[in-house]
């Protein structure tokens, strides 16, 4: 860091670097820029924690949480946020204080929030991190190499009715079940807001994971569909290049979230899916999801999620949708994988192929 100012060096050394910045080479930092009007999604920003609000912890690049204190220095990404249960936020710096809009390391301006939410944690922006020749560093500078979509690996999409529908549990359970059934399995989180929860859940189940932060997006909200598609292509192809035969692709939020709606309506992501698992919180949401998907010309091979936690809700959902309702334990089962998922495969399990 020979060209870094001593002050910038000291602050970056002390700072907590958030999960969204995990791919960044910190040695590239040279200085700080106060030209906040040019900030765009993915730009790296050094902030001081001013007031503790909703997010009381930062998810670190090392994939652990760190309690936040007033005066802490943090390196985050500028980004948008879509979370009906939390915040709607924009990638804008237009005040002396900005907001921590996601604990995984996204900063911006909260435009609206759920009525039961605390005020956001407030941050004092100290500067955008710059590299050589004063260029502002962006997480896209550290993305994995772009690759064309792989056509050989099987891709199973996991969608949900809403936030907190049990989508991640369904996706991680499916991935774990595929692994136990003998398939070389990987997972990708194709859309959402940068955080390590889903990432860690897949790896806890023995399944290697990639997400949109690996292709240079701190969040995918308000990203152009071409960029989301290109990111999906690269994530799937990278997983395949690392040995995956089947990829479980989780799509964030609910069916009515704009990017999810666009993906399902017409996209390379939709066209590439070999099967679809739907997660719902209750029987009514399960039926509504089936109706919405049917209008789009899609049908899930099964329903999972929170609805599967209740025998009564499971019975209701099965009756009104005519779909199998699979719990997380069901998805772990090789028999269930053989019955519902194996017919969708472009490949045979490793043990069978051998």
C-alpha cells in the first residue's frame, strides 16, 4: 500500500469489512473520495457508525457477525434494498448521515419501512474507497470471470410466495438431499441482498455455494435483467466447471417482487430451469402461487416451505393444489429425490454413472 495515505491506511486497517466486500483485495485501496454524488450500486464506502438502530450487528467478510458500537468504522457497499418485512431503500448518498439498509453490508437511504421496524442504524460516510488513478472501487471489479451458460448441468429453481416462506430451508434441504442421493450438487443464490445466512446454510449441508456477490452485485434489486441473467449464467457455469452435475438455484423474495416477476415472465433464467420447487407459508399462499405460476405456463414439481411444518396446513395445501407437499426431511430422502427430482435430471447420479 505504498501509495495509500497513512490516515486511509489506518482507518481501513481498523474497519470491519462486511460480507458484501468479501471478494475485495484490500491492498488495492489507495485513498478516499468525497464525491458522493457519483456513487453507484456496488461502490465501496468507509463509514463511521453514528447511531445504533435496527441492525445491531454487521455480517463480516469472514462470515461471522460483529456487534456494532457507535464510532465503529465499517466498509460496506452502496446498494438498493427490497424487503417488505424490513426496508425499501435506494443506493443514494444525499445527507450527512446514511442508513445501514442490510446487515450483510449494504448502505443507502431508507425510503420506507415496515411499521414494526426500528429506525435504521445511521452511518456517517467518510469516503468512497479508491484505487489507482483515483478510480472508485466497486465489488464488480472482483467478480469471478464471466462465463457463458452451461447447457449440461441440471438446474432446479426454488421460488417462494414471499419473504419468510421457508424458501432457504427448502433450497438447502433439496440440495442436501441431492447430495445424499449421489449427485454432485452445488447451490447458487441468483438474486437477493448480500448476506451470509443462505450461503452458510448450503455449506452446512455439505453443498458448495455461490451467490450474486460473486458476480459483482451487492444486491440485485433494480439491477438490469441483462446483468442478472449474465450473473446467473456465470454462477451456473462456474458451479459446473467446479464439478457440479446439478445446481439448486434460489431466487429471492416473492413472486410479485419485480426482478422475480421478470425472471418468471421471460428470461434466460426461466428458460434454463429443468424443474421448480415452490415454497409457501400456508395453504392459501400455496394455492395462490400455483395459480400465478400456471398463468405463466409453469408448474412446480412440489411445494415445500413453512406450510410443510404443520400437518393440518400440509393437508389443506395438498387438497387445494393437488401437488405433493414436501417437508425438509422429505427433501433429504433419496427415495423422494428419486421419485420427484430424478426425472428432471440431465445426468445420472455419480454412483450410478460409475
